[in-house]
């Protein structure tokens, strides 16, 4: 303690003596000066690199030389200029680059390697005596309001090698820098030269010894050593990440950088996954700013542990912050990723720049009751326009879209009970958030305003549509239905209509058997083809895939839809508008006068529409439509019950495709080999509808064996069938299922089926004949997709009635 006080007193004595004229300082001042010089020298040697010398030692040097300001320049790599770090605040700095030439005082000293000591840099004659071209840029002082006067500039030399320049500005005594300051500055420059040489040597040795995280690009032949060095140098000069330079200048993709990072850090590479869904359990507890600052984000829980995507796994692991945030995580699975993919993942999970807040944060911001159910319409309209409520409603819609929801259900309860919001994802309703009762009516009013409905009408159902592009960053439409429910409240259900491109027929999920038969059927020049199934089973998607298959420049295709969800070039699409009196039957009549080759009618709801479809198909047009029926054979009976002539209908019909959507197994699924008992039960269930057809009625066992051998050939692995079971991970919210897969039942109207239609045969007879003709029932198709690893028996049974 005494030693510290003694040093502090000595420093104060030195600083006081500095203010005296040189002739009155005395011998004790010189001793203090060189003691302080020794202190600064020690400080310089303690710094880690050249930048640190420039930034950290400048204050000590200024104190030593009684200077007001200091600039320390270092020579750049190509020895054409000197570059400084100028203190502009407590911790901030900016680069200043000067050419090595007489255009500036520091540049002249770097060029001649000779010291200059100028009493006043505004004295042009004194500058000209040093060099004819030498001048001082007074504009810099004018901009800053600072008056530069005295200047002591010393080269930092190691032998004949120039490492930089030390520029000392304005003596606080307002006198030219004296001999003692000149000697001190000279000794400091010798120390700096030695320190810089040592740091540069150490850095060069370290660079030779230590690999970089981008060396894998060289090993993989993506980049040469010289190109990488140039990229690193450019990144350093422009203060940009090396990764950004590599992507911009060398067109290197994150997918190429990732494996290099994996080799360097010794952890698996985690790329950006566009289908990743936000988990409130994991990401909900973290703020976006925290994640961005820390450089890691939790992704999912797996058998391997909590998966963490990191920019620098070693640094994150050593910081020991993750166990504090997730104390219950027994195991941690570290992953490394690129800066670009990390930022993309953060934006995906926390939303874009304007959507960084979680839905809970936005809900918390609604901190005052907006209004009750009995408020007048003007008060409710004002409450619905509240900025925080607008952001909250937009957030609900954006989250639903990002989580691949098909519907948003807003379900208010009467009294003071909360309003529940649920999302239908992959066919299942999932809780999203609950809203306090006093926001109930304002929330409903806001949605009514968005789809231009009557906000005063609360007793009758209303239908509307939201074009969300007017309110948020997504180009989607929502079909809105308001329904008054018990307790004087209104439910709202919104169907997300994400306009997009049609799915190619080969990616529709059809088995090879069904795909070949479907393409052959719809390639006929005229006829009637139906796609049937319940609401939300993907009928329109399938029809557009078929139309994409048939869409050629030689073909005129008209479609009537409600609403137009999928658009494709080459189709002329008409939106049905019941309010304007434009229904399917009216549009169908108009199509027949518009020289069509193919007509697609969104739905055959009545006898008139179906009759015109049959008539159009018999007059040389290919007609497609949808029906709300359970199976392909039942559709025939339903159409005949509408009053269709069985002979005309039989002649017109090409085929009927029944469709369901079953939940698809997530990637976390596990395979297993079924037991003999399970296989026998599986074959028996599959062949339930085959047992009354052809050879099955005579030789069940032999046909079963043939069926099993066909399965092993088509779907087997190493001579055995594999089944799959759901596991559950963060990607699928522990359900084991993510996305959906189509199950198809294709009835092709061959001569035998047409004969039964003309005879008005029973559904059972039509069903039996269709199976005998090669139709795979919905359940049979689903069971084949079980062997393909797409779904499991539980999901197939849940969507197949029979």
C-alpha cells in the first residue's frame, strides 16, 4: 500500500514539474521523467498486439511528453501508407490513412525517416524550409474546432525498417517541445519498434503454427491459400467479417463454409433449416438481443441432448452461461454454424426486424383495459386501432403462417374468462395464447375492420377476407368467418390461403402404381374427372398439380375457384363472387362459350353444375371438379342421386380420385422389424377388400405370400420389411409427426365400372369391381406408405373410415 502511495505521489510531483519552464525543472524532474519513461516502456511491452499499443498506451505517452494529443501510425502491408488509430472517445477509434509522401508532416517523416519538431504548423515558411511540398491541412482544424500548434513527429525505426510514426501534438506549456521530450520520444520510438517487431514476429509464428477456421476451404479445393489470405486482409482493412468477404467476393456459400468450421472447432455443422418451428419452451425464455450478443441459440431437445447452434462453441462452452439458462438440461449437443445462417435462424425464430418481440411481450404491452363488450362502436373502433393491438394481431397471423398453420381459431368465453387462440397445424388444433377478457371485443373488432365487415353486427354470422399485404410483411390472404356463440360473444375462424405455385405431380406423394394410372387417365382428350374428400384434404392442390401436368401452350384452360389460392401461368382463373351473383353454374356457362380445352370447376355443389360438366365432357372438353364425399365409389352414387342420367354420366366419367391427409412421421422416427404376428395381421388388414376379388377368393395364403414378396421387393431393406414408429423431438413439438402425407384412392372408369354405373349398381358392387380392376383403397395406399416410412398405422386408421 505504501508503495502505491509513493508511486502516486511521484507521478503527481512529475506532472506538477512539467508545467514549469525547462530551466526551472531541476535534476529531480529529469529523474522523475526517466522513471515515468520506464513505466510507459513497461506498459508498451505488456500489450498484446499493435492495435492495443496504439489504443492503450497513448494516454501514458501523452502524460509523459506533456502533450495534448497523440497519433500513433503503423505502416500498412504494402508499405505505401501509414495507418493510425485515433482516440475519438473513451473506447472508440477510427482509422486514418496517410500516403508515405511530403503531402503531410507524418507522411514526410515516414518517407525521410527523420524526426521533425515544429513550433507552429501554421507557419508555412517553416514548413517549406523542411520540404517545399510540405503543408498542414488546416481544414481538419476548421472542421473539429481544434487548433493544432506544436508538433513533434518521430519515425519508429528498427534499423532501416520503418514500422510507423509517433506524432505528438501541442505542448501543454504552449512552448516548443524541449530536448527532454525529444529524447523521451526518441527512446519511446525505439521501444515501440522493438515491441512492434516482436508482436509481428509472434503473430507470424502463430499464423504459421495455428490453423484458421477457414483452412477447410483450402483443403476441400474451394479456395487457394493466397485467396484466403487476400480475403482475410480485405476483411481486416474494411473491418468486415471474413465470412462476408468470402461470400461477396468469392461466391462461397454458407454450406461450403460450414464443414470447414466443423473441422476447426470439432463439432458438427448445423445449417439453416427453413422448416424449423419456434419452441416457446426453449426460445420463449430468451430475448433476441441476448441471443445475438451471446452467439448461440437453443434449437431442440434430442436423445443426444439440448442442441445449441453456436458461432463459437468453445467460447460459449467455456462461458458456462448455458447451464445457468437451462439448468434442467442434462446433456448439451454443441453445433457450429456460419454467421449468415445464425442470423437467418434468429430472424426465423424471433421474426424479422419489426417482429422481434414475442407474442407474450406484445400481450404484456397491452397494459390497460381497452374496453368492455358494451362500449359503443366508435369506442371499439378507436380501441381496435391501438398500435399495440394492431401489432399483436399481426403477430398472431405471422406466427400462424410461420408455423405452417392452416387455420386460426379465436374462441372467446363469456364474462371475465379469457379468450383462447388456437392454431390448426397438420390437422390438429394446438394452443397458441390466451388473451384477457377485456381485450376480447377490441380483438374481434380489429379483425372485422381488416376484412371490411360490419362491426356493429354481432348477432349474425359474417364472411370476409383479409388481404394481409396491406397490414404486414406477408403476401397472403385469410378467409374469415365470424360466428356468434353462447354468452354474447363472437368466435372467429381464419383460414390461411397462402397463394403459391402448384406442386409437380411427381411430388404429390402418389405411389408409382397410382401415378401411372392417373397420368394415363387425365391424358384423355375429353371426359369428366373428380377429386373427392372432406374439407381441407388437399383436393384443390391435387387438381392444380394435374392441371400443371396438362398445361401446355397449345391448351386453353379455364378455372372457376372460390377462392383462387394457387396461380400458374397459362391458366385463366375466375374468382367466384356470390355477393355479385357469380356462382359456379354461371361461370361454367360462360366457359362453354369461351373456347375451352380444359375446364376446372372448384366444386360441384348442385345438379346444374354437374349437368353442365357432363354436357361439356360429352362435347369434347376435359372437365375437372371436386366433391365432398368419402370414397371414389360413393361419389358415383352421390352424383346419380343428384339426377344425372346414368348412361350419359357413365360415358362422360374418366375417373375419381379420393384423397385424405394423414400425419407424416417426423425425421426423428425410428425403424423396427415387425414380428411375424404383426406382419400377418398387417397383410390381413391390407387384403380385407381384396378377399372378394379374383384369385384371393380361392387361394388366400398363396396370394398373401405373393403380396409379401412384392412388398419386400418394392419397399424392403436387406430382404426384410421395416416399419417406423413416432419418437418426438423439438422439431415436431414432441409429437413424433410433422407435416402431412396424402393417401389416394383412384377409381378408373373402365368398361366394367361403366356398365355398373349404367345399371345403377350398389356402392358395394362398384367398390368390389373397382378393386378388382386395380384400385387401391385409401387404407391400402396408406399401408403402402407405412412401408415407405412416411406414416404409421395409427394415422392411417384415423383417416380411413373403413
